[in-house]
C-alpha cells in the first residue's frame, strides 16, 4: 500500500493506493466522526461490479448506505442528475456531516463532487475511483462539475475530497478502450514531469499493458504525486495548475465536436497531446525526437494521434469554450522539454489552424 499526501492545510488528505481497499474506505468513514448515513453514488456498470462489495464493508462498519445509480458516461454530468442526487439526499434526511461517496470513473466523481459541494453548502466527499483515468487524474484535486450545452464542465466548484482510495484490483475489469483512455493522462503527466516517468513508461510498456500490479502502483503513485504537488501550489488553477491541461485545449474541442461519443476523453486528449507537441516543436523548440517518442508511446497504448470524421473549422470554433481563455485569447500549455511546461498566451491563429489541419483529418 502506498500513500500520497495532498498538502492543503486543513483541507489536506491522503490518496491510498493499493489492493482490496473497500474495508479501508469503510474504516476511514467510520473513524472520522461523520453522520451515520452516507450517500453512495455509482453508475449502472460499476454498480453491478463493486457497489455490493463497498456497501457490505460500509454496513459492517455501522454506516447506513443510501445508494444512487446514475447513467454511465457524460449524460450523468448534468444539473438534472445533480437534482436527483439532492432529492435522494433530502429524502434520506442526510445532513452536512453525511459523506457523499463517488464509486466510479471521472464522470461519477465529478457529478458526486458537485452535488457534495452544493448540498447544504458542502458535505464530506470520498472518492473511490474505478478507472485508471480517475485514479491518476480526476479524483485528485477537488475540481468538480457538470456540463452545460455551452461546454464541458462549465458549471462547477472546487471541493476537495476527504480521502481518495485507488484500488488497483478494479482496473482489471476495465475494457481495453477505457484502460487506454486512462493511459493518455499518464502520458500527459510524463510530458510535464522530469522525474523519469517518460522513460519508465517506455521501458515498462508491456507490463503496463498487461496491467501488472507493481507497474500500475508505480504509475498511479507518480501521477498522483505530481498532481498533489501542483494542487498544493495552486489549488484554484490561477497559475501552474493550468499545466495539467496540456493537450486538453485541442482535446476538449475534439471531444465536444464528437458529441462526447466519437472519442473517449482519453482518446481526445491523446489527439490533443499530438497537437500540443507539434505546437511545442514549432514555437518552443521541443526536440522532435522527444515528441516522436511520446507519439510512439501513445500509439503503443492504442491511442489515436489524429482524428477522422470531424470538421477542423468546427473544432476551431469549439476551442473558444476552453475555460483557460481570457479576454478573447486562448492560453496554450506547451513544453520546452519533459518537465518544462509553460503557458503561451500568444499563438497566432494560422499556427493553431495549421496544427489542427494535421491532427483533424
């Protein structure tokens, strides 16, 4: 078992990384003085796999569970489903000390966290992520949100969890596509760090693809450790936390233009990473041999580096819904080298479109 600490004074918490963590999660909740009722939010697929196991552990610890099942996928990240959670919590007479537990991937975590942040102005929030993408990225850092027709994650808050439990066993039930989606965020992290993560991924790609426990533990711990450092420096994304959006400016636009169904989040981010690497080569002097290694790694992990079936002009229009935009200007996260990210405020539209035409075919 490994622990990664997110240092945020009184709002700090631990990320527990290991196997068989249902009992550990239940003990944490039982030992922290919460109300005896808790809301467990999960999606339809995860419910069939893991909700009974976590519910049994919670019941054995004396915690009364009220379960809410939401749709799998982006459909659940809406004010409609947030309202359903409020209704469930109010009917169960849950109070400000009643923990909301997210059992699922990033969508479930974002929705549950948003409801937790806003029900009675905030309740305790526990993350039990069941996808690789959620374990290495979205479950850590307290960004919670629902979508709006104007864009993804447009309505949200910063609401840190009280704890995160990353159980490596649950990753073995992910489909190949969903597992690969999480690897896109791992590759993103390798671009942002200089701790040897990129070399680790290249040297251990077969073990990672085979989902070997030690390889998984290492990459989850490294990604969480990096994100924990960034969040401790910049909790509300006013500065270096924006680095975590490397690849996401193009990626979010591609994901949205694909109606959140043509590509998974990780696949869209992978294409976005390919675009951000091209911009970094041309504007920041990134060594092409390094960017080629990163693109090679993406393809080895069965991730796309360009898209088909989308209109580049429409993707360009979708870029302007990016939350990093300020005063009519996009802010691009680029890298000079792995571990050397920076924010570029001036990228000419011709360069943006030139790269877009290379990654959106």
